[in-house]
C-alpha cells in the first residue's frame, strides 16, 4: 500500500460519519433540517429559455505571479473583452517589486490589479460601441466593493484602490446612463447572503418555541447570546447550562450559535438540497464592512488616514487630495446590488449572479440601507436575466458561451510565463531570472 495511505484509511474509517456529512452537506441535525426547510421556500423554478439577439460584451482576465531568488516579486495580468459582433479589446498590466509584505498581500495586489484592467477594458469596449445590451464580467460585482481599501506600499501601486474604484464607478455609471445591463457571474462563491437571512428566520422560530419554558429574563439572555454570537464558547456554554431546556433543545441552540459565528456558504445549501434547476430569491445585501458603516461621513479624512503612502507619488499633497477625495465621495454613494444563485441545469453546480440595483428599478444607495433584504417576488428584470443566461448556456463545460470565450483569450498559464514572458524579460533587460528555490523544486518535481 502506498506510503501513508494505510494511516489515512484508518483515520477515514474512524471519522466516517463526520467526513461524509461535511463533504456532502447532507442534513444530520435538527438545525440542518430547519435550515433546509427555510431554504426550499426560497428556491424557485427558472423562467423559460429565451434566445436573445443581445449585443454582448464579455470580459475576463488572467494573471500569474512569480518570486525570484533576489527577493523580488513580479505579476503579469491581462484582460480581454470579447464582443458578439467580432470586435475585441486587450489590456496588459505588469510590475515588479522587492518583497516587503506577506505573500497574501502580494496576491491581493495582483488580484486587484487584474480586476482593475477588467474595468478598463470593459469601459473602453462600452464607450466605443454605439449599441450594447449586455456586459458580462467574470466574478462578483458585489464583491468588488468589499475590498479593503488599503494603500499598497509599492511604487506605482500606492493609489491602486482609488484608481480601481474610479474606473469601476465610471463603468457602472456608463451602463446606468445608457441602460446597459451589467452582470457579474461567479462560478465559485463563498458568499453567505442567503444563509444569513435564513438563519435569522430560524433563530426567530427557535426563540418563539422556547419562550413558554423560559422566563422573560432568560429569554432576553438567550436573545442577547444570539446577537453576540462571537462570544467565547466557554461563556456561551455556561449560560446555556443554566437554562431550563431539554438536551435536544440545548443541542439545537448550540448548533445555531456555532452556525451564526461562521455561516456556511450559500452554494453549500444548493448542491445537496436541490434536485432541479432553479434560482434563489434575489437579495439586496448590505455590506457589513467598516468602510460603509463608519467612514462615509468624512471622505477627506478617510483619504488622509488610509492613503498616507499614496501622497509620495505626488509633488503636492493638495494635488493628491483634489483627485482622491471626489473618488471616495463617489464610493460612499455607490448603488446597492442585487444578488442571487442559479442552477441552469439540474446536474450542474450553482452560479452567483450580481447586478446593480438600478437595473431592476431600485435607486437605492448602500449608504441608505442598514440590513440585507429579500426581493420577493423577484423583479421582472431578474427573470429576463435568467432567460437570457439560459439561452447562452452550453452545458457543464460551457456555462456561458461568451464568458468562456473571454476566459480562453485572457487566461495566463504558468507555462506561458516560463517559456514566453520570462525569456522575453531576460532578453530585453539582459538579466537572468532565477526563481526562488521553492518554485524551482516544484518545477523539477
């Protein structure tokens, strides 16, 4: 038996039930069953497929990062906009820095830069086209506004977040003015918008069920425990032990507290609990991030505090603030988004679809809301979107014919970096590029 496989098999057999439950998402507890019941009320049948003659722009990007023995870091990002009428647009962005940050921040830098050139190439394509109906971006639209607005401490990158949001806002505004539908489509998502709403509903039901057995003080204590779910586990257990509830009720409350601390992703509900194609009730989510909670009152102060390093790229502080403050003012006035999940075939996995709220006739801005809400019944525009996406669906490997084409154009495999880009750098700069030992070891293996 191969090395270690015997030990793994023994451990797998010992944890058989837990492994199966966690890998499949199958229901096993009272909370699971309640959550499943609440979820199935929000699972809806797809509208009929509709072949459209929309003029479509689809956008995707690819990126690759490399670290070298000199202690330097390089990224290459490229983005492509493909149109249904045959025009195409391209962008490339690359840079190199000496490593002075955790690897996670370097990956974040490349990711934000990659999305930034997606915005740029999409905006270029939209502005040059006289007639556009639909813009498709690979990835979440809503997720782009929840990036932590940090100032990267690298030359040419220190105001990247501001440029990122400036172009993103320009793209949204161009689509709003010209009544162009813009969608973000995510094949993978860890968002928990629906799960959080369902858990609130389940929490309310549990409190109602327990109310006859608890005093007003005990009920209030339990409600406070739910609302401060990030309490230490020891504190929560000591409180629960004192409540006059059964063992099963204790387990139910404890499972709910655990779930509230870290809700499972929406996708994890859809895969095990649906057997048909369909979609979830759309949600207008509230971004529970400090940027929109506490910072919007004074954009100028926010710029001065969060982008200290970015001042270094400008001769005068006033010039930077004159450019940066209006951008942050616009960010704080960004529209809300509508998001939902959909399975376009019963045997496929879910996708997350985001669209600006103004697309469905909601003029709401994020600064005007304080909590997430279900849009029930779904706006008519959502049904139109789903009908259109069904018409562009080509099966498990071709989830959207336009986005798959854009992905093929923009993707940047590591072998291309090694065999094409790095030799070109070495030739142009007349320097050798020696990867870090770890990357050389992986390549030899």
